[in-house]
């Protein structure tokens, strides 16, 4: 007897033929994975890292927020320095430090964040409170131009 040729079914035909209604077998209906909506802060942070990289820097996002530990059911404090900026890096040509504190909406700098940015500026690095990509780019370009003069 020749081998059977496999039947070709569309996904709808397959579900109609083989799917058992969840209620009849006591199984919760599976939900499609939901994609987390991108926040304006995360989008700006990604754009700043890319802009600084294209501007001759090595830059990265610095996570410093508290993290929820489900095992202990508590928030663990951030492990870095209080006030450390959201984006850190260095200017490849000069080795100077780069720090950008991302703020959107009505967010304000904390005293620790202000102090950190001031310290970076005093050391000759680039530091700014970033509210838009255009504003950060303009400040960075002015800082980089001043280095060249």
C-alpha cells in the first residue's frame, strides 16, 4: 500500500477540527501575548544612546531603579550611586565622561541628580537634563564644538 499523503489544512481548518473548547476540558483560555506599550521615557532613552553613539561616544542605559523581587515580595534598592544619570558613557576621542538624565512630562531632577550632573560638568564632561532629542543633540553638539576650539 502506498504511503498516505499528508493532508494540507489551513490554521482555521486545523483549529476547527482539533481544538477542544477550553470550557469543556476545564482549561483556561490562552491569551495572545501582549506587547508592552513603549513609554516616552524609554523611547527617548534609546534615541539618546543612538545619537551619542553616532556622535562618537560609547553610551549605554544605566539602570538604577528599584527592582521587585517576587521571591521575597519586596523591592530591592538600585545598586548604583543615588542620582546617577539614565544614560552614561564616554567620548571616544577625548575619554571625557557623558551623562544624560532623561526627563519627560512634569518630571523634575532630584537634588542627587542635579549634584551628579554638576560633578560631571566640573570634571569637563558632557552632562544635561534631556527633555527632547533635539535639545540634547543641540547641547551635545555645542559641547563637542567647544572641545574642538
